C-alpha cells in the first residue's frame, strides 16, 4: 500500500539517498535502523515531501507521485495521507495540548471546531493525556509533549504515521511511556514507519526491519532475520555496536 521506488536525494555533491526501494503493507510497522548520517530521516521527510526527492516514485494507496514532476495537488495529497512525529515534538509553545492537536484539523483539514475538539479529546485520551488538555507544552514533561505529538498525528487519521526518532530527545526514564503509546497504536493496525535506535522496541513491534547505511538499504527482513541472522557484515557490525 506504500511503495517507494528508486528514491534519490542529494545535498550538493553528497548523495544521501541512492535509489531507495521500500514497500510497506497496510497495518504494518516498519522500523528503519542505521548509523547516524545514513539517510533515515531524509527518507522519512521525502515520503511526505518535507524534503523534495530528486527522483523516484512514491505510491500511497491510489496516489502515485512521480517526485521529479509532481503537481501541487499531488504534493498536497501526499501530505494529507501522511503525518510525522518529530524528534523535538515541534509543538506550538503558546497553544495548549488540545489546541496543538486541533490545529492540524481546523487549519489544514478545514474541519469545524466542534468536531475537531471532539476528535482531539479522544486521541489525547488514547495517549493518556485526557487530564492535561489545557496544559501548555512548558507544563508537560518531554514524554507528555511527545505524546501530544503522537496524538496530533493520530487525529489526522493518515494512511501512515512517520516517526523520526521519537524518543531520542527524551530522558531515559521517559522513553518507556512514549514507546508504550506507540506499541498500543501499532496494535490497532495503524501503518507506521519508525526510525529508532530502540532495539528492544524494534524487535518487539516491527513486522519488518530495514537496515540503511550510506544512503542504501543494505538489508531488510523480519526482526528475527535482521537481529538473529543478519546476512551482511555491515548489519552485524552495527548491531554489535548498538546492542
Ligand atoms: P540519519 O537520519 O540516518 O542520521 P540524515 O537523513 O539526517 O541521516 O542525514 C543524512 C546525511 O544528509 C547527513 O550527512 C546529513 O548531514 C545530510 N543532510 C541532511 N539534511 C541536510 C540538509 N538539509 N542539507 C545538507 N545536508 C543534509
């Protein structure tokens, strides 16, 4: 249901993504692993066009976009069908948790306020923040702020949620609460692509694991294949460093 074909991206002379192919089935959780600088974040950002790929095709459901010559309508549609959860949460500081979640629905989706409020309360309850609706980001812990970030993505009801190292900015004691929220929504069958260094989480939640290095997909497979029987030396080396 999501297919990337030959996605390439350079920054100046540096080829950050070299003809990446990736398939994600509906309801699947795909985890992308790889050393820092391997192109993981850039790949995620290309999927919703926060970064413009130089070439390649992106297919999400019925939408097929040639990234070299996309129409404005296609870019808009790609963004409508994806939602991103950022490393640094990216919440509006002068808006409450509820207002942060409502914003995407009222402004981007043009939804009436009442309906947006109802949906936003539901998703904030789902991430365990039903009692923090009127709190501003500064009044929330990092873990709570990231859960608002997740609620904001969920509210949009996208085809796929893209997680860019969602726990890497958190103090260690706050990582667990965020991972357990992600686990919970994964069980509900929401399609996700997750860039993370949390190996236990990846082992546990991923249906499919992709190992990237140097702008290439070096190896991919089930968590068992990648963690227990990696075929490529680069994968083995990475896993021995990180686990
Ligand atoms: P990862 O997520 O695997 O750490 P990134 O996708 O963030 O890797 O980065 C891949 C490479 O692209 C890095 O060398 C990084 O410095 C470079 N890069 C990323 N974004 C930009 C940008 N906006 N301008 C120039 N170089 C960039």
